[in-house]
């Protein structure tokens, strides 16, 4: 795909939880599964300073949901909105400023918290507190527009019809939000920039790790398309696929617009469409879901003039307009079937023709059916009709949710400036030049600089150093590397490979950290060969209370003398004498595997290789 030709533009919004207490109280930033109390709320939108109401907030309010909140020891009256916020967390502010300095951004002189209207239930207050920390930064030529500090939202734990359940444990955890300029030119570049920003955040050593602690929102558009915000991307590896799919979706919607305009369809053609009751047509239908719905409900339909062959997909079927229409219906609690996919589902050709006749469909017209309770069906078809009108514009400006399969679904319209207004409960915070200078003196190493230094200092490969930094284990590596000089490669292998292997086996890898010193001490004293390290640590993962001596005995790792090694190798070479004479020096590599199977952990690999070469040369000279 030629992204330059398509006019691809993307920006990132990265939200990273900080490893401090909450932003406006002293509650710990910990997720809990035990709850001490619950309460319910209904949230309504409020006006901005200019008396305007945000359209995204209006749409959320229209859905009429009730919210149930579950409190735990990680929340207090501040999260319940029964007590004003306390003074803003100074440590969190310092971390946010540190990130801003690492991104070469201009830190503001005074921090002012604002209220951002959010009434999807994720905040008990109906708004999220957020403050601008810095602007005008950059990374690898990509502009950083803003760096903000804000409170994380409540954690959604369930939904039952119009009732949504949230846990308050996550609400109020400090988040640093980094928003780039729309300078990113390809999906792969988006992933690379997100990765580099993530490394800078981790360099502070003050961020949380694990799924859900960092989230990427993507803003993307193409020529003739529109800016779309995709929320909740959890994994870096998913970014290219999600962006590629969004590009395909926008191409599909642009094609839809061109087709409709080419057929002479205008907005006025859709504004006069009426919802029609077609229940009688399906009185004797073979369609199971319609038969079931008709027991207590109805079948209504709308005509979509000029939409025939368009709803089912033009260029990219997986991004067909029908999927978009279905999402809008789903938001109203129902579903739809459209004529581009009929006859199907037990709906006969005759029934399709009868609906067309009733709706007075012409050659290029399509129709949409919805079945169920009349109130819901009417809402579904009205929503579908509104989305069909948007198809004439091409790509709507909207917020979408990332799905596990790399696709997205509609969430709400793009919010506007009316969602922000000043926070009156948190006073402004002056940022002094002294504070900035103090933080500058304590800035951590840039990740790329650290990688280069580790390669030179510890004789690691660049890939080993990079993996250590990316995993966040570089400090642990340096702690052991300085104490056990000469064993840097062994330490890197433990942290990068052995721990991963132990996790794959289903054991707790944290035991490795606790036992590393014992194992490295034994290695330094030459109690066993370095090849035994993995065997010993795997044993410790299963028997964390065992001593090093017990582990060695259970693993059969008593180191043997050089003469014993030579005797074993000589025996193997004599046994494979014909093979050695046939292959000559080329026999060494395959024989090394046979010998190490016998001596692994009992002898150093380099020593084994040396003696094996000597023994092969001896028999070849004989």
C-alpha cells in the first residue's frame, strides 16, 4: 500500500500509568478484586463556560445508562466524589516534567487542572481531571504537541442491559498522556515511535508495567478521508494492523460516497424516508429469528435509495458499509439485516421481493430490516438512517474502539472544545526554575545511549543490550554484572532467556532474581559449569526453599576433573572411530552434541571443545 500517495497521516496519544499513589488522594494505585461497598449513579452532561454542550456527551446521555460503582481499599471518598480532591501528587508531577524534559518539550510555568466531560460512567464526577504539563517536544523528527498529567478512569467490570458496573480501584491513578503531531507517515513508523516513547517513559523507573498500564490511542486520516480516533490499543504489535485496517475502511467509505454521488443520491433523498411496518410479509416465514421476534415484536424496514450493491462492500468486504450500519443499530440495543445479504438466514426470495414492492424500491435501491420490540426497532432504524446520510459525506469524524482482531467499531462522535472547562477544586501549581534545574540534573539516560554504553562496557551484542533495556531489566543486569565481572553473557542469558523459559514452564520467574546470587557465586567458585545455570534455576523455580548444594545434588551437577572429562571424551571418540575417520575434522561439531549430552553442567563447554579437538586429532594421526 502506497501510504504517501494515499496522503496517510497519523498521530499517537500514549497514556502511561505512573507507579505512585493516586493523583488526588493517598490511596494506593493497586487493582483489587475484593470490594467493600457499592453505590449507583446516573450522569448527565454539563455546559461549558460558553454555555455549549459537547455532542459526544449528549450521545452518551441519550443512551440512558445507570452506573454501579464498586469501592475497595484502593479507593476513598475522593473517588466516590463525596469529598473534594486533595492536593495534586507532587511525585507524579515530577515524573511528568521529567518525561517532558526527556522529550525536549517546553514545560509550562503554571499547571492548571481542567475538567474534561466524560459521562460514559468511567468517572463518578462526570468529568476527568487533566492538566497541560509541557508542549512543543520532539522524538526522531516527530513533533510532540502536548504532554499532560491526568487521572485514569474507573475499570469496567461488567454490563447488564442499561446497567454498567465499574470498579473504583483504577480511578485516579496518575497517567502521563503524550500526544504527537500528525507527522507519522506509515503504520510501521507509528509502531516505532510508540516503542521509543514507551522506552523513554520506562527510563524514569516510575511507570507501571503490564497489560492495561499503557494504552495507545491512534489518530489517522487519508486524503479525501477524515480524522478518526481509535481508542484502547493495548499492544504495540497491533498498531500497524489496526492502522492498515483503518486506511482500508476509509478507502471503502470514500468509494461508497463516490458511488452514491455517481447515482445522483442527495441528502434530501434520505430525509424523506419513512419507517415501514412489514411484519405481515413475514407471518409464515422460515426465518427462525424473525418468527421468534414476531411473538412479541415487529419487523420494520427502511428503503435506502441508491444503496444497492454498496452496503455489502465494494473494495474491502471486511470494511463494508453494512458493518457500520450494524454498529449504529447495536448502540441502540438491536440488530439489522440488509438486502445486499438477502435472501439468506431463512428469508426467502419471495419475501425479499415483497419488501421491495412494499417500500417501492427501484433498481438501485436497498433496504434494511430490524426485528424486535417496536421501541428498539424504531431507534435502530433511525440510527441506521442517520449513518446512511453520513455515507454521502464519506468518512465521518468519530471515535472508534480497537478490537482484538485488528478491526474497530464505532463508539461516539468526535468530541469538541465544549467538553473542557476549568477545575475549581484544585489550585494552580507554580513550576519554578529551580525545580526544572533540579530535575534536569537527575535525568535518566536516554534508552539508545544506554544501549550503546552497555554494548561497550559489558561486551554485549546490540540485540542483547536492546532486549535488556526493552524488558526493563537493565538495572538488574548492571547490578549483577558489576559484582560478577566476566560473567556478563551468562547474566544476560539468565535475564533474557532462562526467565522466559521458566515462565513458559508455568513457574514464577521472580524466584530467579532471588536465587541468581547463589548460582553466580557457585559459578564463580567453579562448583559447576556455566551450562548448568539454566538447570539449577529451573530446579529452584520448582523448589524455591532448596539450598545450592541440594540443587546441585538433585541435578547431578558435581564438577569433574579435566582428566575425567578427557576419559569420557576419549571413550566417545573411540566408539565413533569410523565416523571420525570418514568425516575427519567435520566430525567435531556433531560429536560435540553427543559429548555435551553426557557432560552438560559438569564441564565448561569451551574446555570440552578443546579436549574433543585434541582427541580427534590424536586418532587421525594414529
